[in-house]
């Protein structure tokens, strides 16, 4: 994510800012990827700290309008969890718009979101995150930092985050849009396998027996080994992680020896993101923290990452990636 500029005083402002230090109100426009000091606020500005401008002639912004079901805000903690969840969604959607997805020029369908809570007025619930026919379900419970850490440890998923959940589930939706192309499916199957294999049976086997030995030679994560659909979603989500990491480093002027972040071919762009991951791991270890990007990328996995990157970049499907 880039660092923005206040339209009134030119001071640096960040993606989450509602106002500048000069007291100017800020309204983010996802089409121009910039802030304005004049605009019609999203109806959720005060309720959820949504700093996006409303869609022309509508009450909600491009992000909030996609949420079709949300937690009961008057139930304890639900409002705070909903707000944090929407903040993660806005971040991910802004990244995707810069790649051409869901922007005004994209005439394809959009996903809808059901943001569900485990705490309801009628008692406890257990919503399961997932994607089906364009509907994405997110459990807002993991917007609570303590809950997220607890589940990350129990499920042995070192990279479990709310941003990660959105990138994974939206990647399932993007697959459904891309898979209408025969060339896409031909190349996909050569790398990921047959996506028509029974999904339910595959998941049952995975949960009963695990990933098996050698999974890291061919998959980005253990869960990716469960089924080609999950392999795609996990790998595509990592592409979005790495591109955002690279662009965020570029925004703050971070460099590595021999590296100039900018518009490069797919292989170079991914290498830059991966090199940054290694550098951040080294920095985190100096502070006694866990690795920021705890993954080792095998050659087959790198091929999958490159394929996903080419397909996800709707603005330039020639193999080039544009900086954010």
C-alpha cells in the first residue's frame, strides 16, 4: 500500500486515516487511489470508521455496499469486530482495484460478503469461513487479536490473519471468473491438477490424514495440498501478500542491495517480494519476534506463484506487474 498525500497541506496520510493532522477531513476514492478533502461520506463513516467516499448517488462506499449480512451491532463486542473486519476488507479491495479487479472498468460480477459473529442475540453460533457461488462468509471473531493468536497456534497456521482470510476467499471468487477461459484452465490444470476432483472427499482425506510428507516441495502451505481449488486460493493469496509487501516497501523508501522496486516482469516482482520477506524475517529475529514471512518457496511453487500473478494482474495480462 502506498503512502498518500493530504489534498490540503500535502502532509503524508495513511490508508486508514479519517483526517489529516491539519484537521482536514479525508475521503478515500478507490477509483483514483487517492484522498479528497471534499466528498460525501460513506454512511458507515461514524459507525465503522469507514473513510471511503460514498458511491455517486448512493449511501455506501464501494466496499461497504458488498456487505450483505453483518453482525448485530448492539451485541457486546460485535460492533468493534465488524469495524476491524471491514477495515481489512477495504485494504484488500483497494489492492485488488489497483490490479483492475472490481474497478469501474471491470464489468464482471462482484462478490458479496456475509460477516458473521459467534456471538448473537439468540446465543452462540459457529460460522465457517468460505466461498460459494459468489458469496464469501467471514467469521468476525478473528478480528479480535487474542482470538486470532489462539486459533493461529491451535491450527498451526503461522500466517493466519484477517487480511489473509479475505485474500484467500476472494481468490476463490476470482478463480470462478477466470475459469471461463480455456487457456486459463489448461495451464491451471498442468500446474495445480484437476479442479473437478470431488472437493468434499478431498477435504475429508486432508483432515483425516494431513498433508503428507513432501508437501512443501509442491505446495505453498499444508492446506494448499488438500485440493486444487485450495492450492489456487492459497497461492493467489500469497501473490497478493507479496505484491503488497513490495509496494509498501517502495512507499517507505525501503531498498535491498541491487534492487529497485518498480514495474517489472512477473518473475522479478515476485523475487522482490520474496527477498523482502527474507529481510523482514531477519529484522524480526533481531527483536525476538516470529518470522514475518515464514515460508520457503520450492521451484514448483514459484511456477504456481508466477502463473497466479499473471492471471491476477487484470491491468496488464502480458506478464508485467505495475507498482501500487
